[in-house]
């Protein structure tokens, strides 16, 4: 075993990554024409964010523990999200993530999923002066024109349909308007990006799930899924797909990001990639630093107690790499170049990360990102597409596909066992 100094030297031989240069955002908006333009755009068109984990943050909050009123959204919450900062950030519509961990015991999945849908709907119901539930693209625009933030629900992880198309339909009935096919665990019918493949993409039942989502008008969300699952879903889906919170793999090489060949297929499909702000997915330095720290923590576990404490203390003292607003803008521009400006959007993942990028510290900072793009030459029309026009187009297309399909066939009744064979039932409880 390496001595402690040699162990740390082997892991940290390269210097700590410097913070890449980002745009300077003037404090006085009146002195910054780009920021003025950004705010004017966001007054005309709803800025639609594809992913915010506020419902889970409230559920896990030590003092609130699922109590929306106690969490105190009318004041500063201490997290990334509250009503004053949403207003400052000019947000027009938010998909609230109704996330449930994939490692829960199967009997708990349905209960916790229903609790999270209820919690998200309570967020909206308790703040009617600021938020309004939206179930269609038209309702989204109507709530926005009324001066409130349209609120939609996004289900993160197909594990909570517990292999049932009837459960999927029930979630739609409760207001869910997209479903991420996987989170960080495989389902019985689809591969995630975080683990070695098990199915090679979608199984036959997984294809039926996508088809039934098309029948409902529920957006198929491909964030978190393996490339093979992306490929299969794009082949099967008759409606535009989305990535609710993903970035470009060509710039940050992590499994969660979208490869260029898939970006080109998203363009052909009419879909939208909503760029995430998660530091490890927009900065290669942050991704590498995260991996280095993970290896250091694993190595420290093999040391004697005193050496372990010293190693962990030195690890904690080392400044982490940081992502920046400028790097998020780089991902937006890359997706624009590869897929086209009609196929890019925003999916911040606020309250789903411990540390946000420099310049995008919370939900008040969206105008700064749009100002950066304005400085890079984006027209007002292109900024409007990024903000919300692209997602509205995809949502309306999904609604149109649903009307057509509902006129030609009833809801599907297929089961996992019927399509994937009796042996598939044995894998229900094992999704890792």
C-alpha cells in the first residue's frame, strides 16, 4: 500500500483546475444592454425550465420534512428556489420533478411516487398568486399571460410505474406530463446511463411504454438513459422526445450527456435537449475532480484510522473545481450547432445539485445566461426559441399525436410478461 503522501500525490499530481473565465455580469442592469434584451425576451416568451428538484428538497428538509408551508417559499429558503428569486429570474414555466429514488423497495415505489405528486401539487395550490397548474401547452401560455409561473409535473424514473401501463396512465391523470424512462437504475424494460447495460436499450415492453406515452400525450424524456435506450426511443416514438436536463457529451464526456449522433436524430425527431446546469455535466474539470475525489475517498477507506482521518481532512481542504455560466452557454451553443436552434432549451436542475455554476447560483440568474448568449450574437428570435418556443412546439406536437392515436386505438393492455416473457417477472425487484 502506498504511504499517505505518495497516495495523495498520485491522485493529485496535476494542479487543481482553475475556474474558466466566465462573462462579467454588471450589477446595474440599466448599464447592460444585453441584460436588458434578455429580460425583454423573457417578458414576451415563457422561460420554460425542464427540471427542478424542489419537491424532493422539501420532502428531505430537516425542518420542513414534506411541509410546503413550513419550507417557506415566500421568503429565502436557503436552497436554490423560492418565489422571490423565481420572479427575479423571470421564470415563465417550470416542470417540477416528482423524483423518487430507484433503490426504494418495490412496495414503497407507488406510495412515495403518489406522495411526491401530491407534494408538488401542494406547492402550486398553496401559492395561487404566483403559480398555476398547467396540463397543456395552451394552459401553460395562459398561466404565463396571467402573470403567474406555469407549473407542470415531470416524473423522473420509469421504475415507479412498476411495470404497469395502467399505473402510467394514472400518473398522467394526476398531471404528469413527462416521464424520464430511467433514473440511475435500470428498469425491467430500459437501460440507464449509470450502469453497465442489461437489456441493450428498450425491451419490447419498453417500446410499449413509449408507445403508450405517445397515446397519452406524455413527453418521452431521455435524460439519464443509456445511448442504446435513446436510440430505441427515437426509433419508436411518434412524437418529439425531450431531454429534460442533459448537456453535450462532446464537451463533457460523462454518460449522462447526449452524444452528437443522438443530437442529430433529436433534430430529425423534432425534439428538444434542455441543457442542465449540473457542474459535473457542463465542466470536464469538475467531472474529473469528482472522479479523483471518489478514488481518494475509496483509497482512504483502506488506510489505518489516523491516516484515514488525515487523508479525508486533506481532501476536504482542497478547493473543488467549479463550473461557470460561460460553460453552460458553451453547451447550449454546441447543441445549437449540431441539432439546430429549434432543438435546444433550458433544464437547470436547481435544488438537485449541491453547488451550482459560478454565475448561475440560483433561480434568479436565468437572465444572466440569456445576456451572455446575446453578447455572443444570438438574436432575440433565437433567444425566444431557447427560452420556451421550442418546448411549446414539442409539447403541442405530442398533444397532436395523442389526439390522432386516441382516435385509432384504445389504451394498451399489454404486460411485461406478455411482451418480454415469463422470466421477465423475476427481474422486477432487481433494477440495478
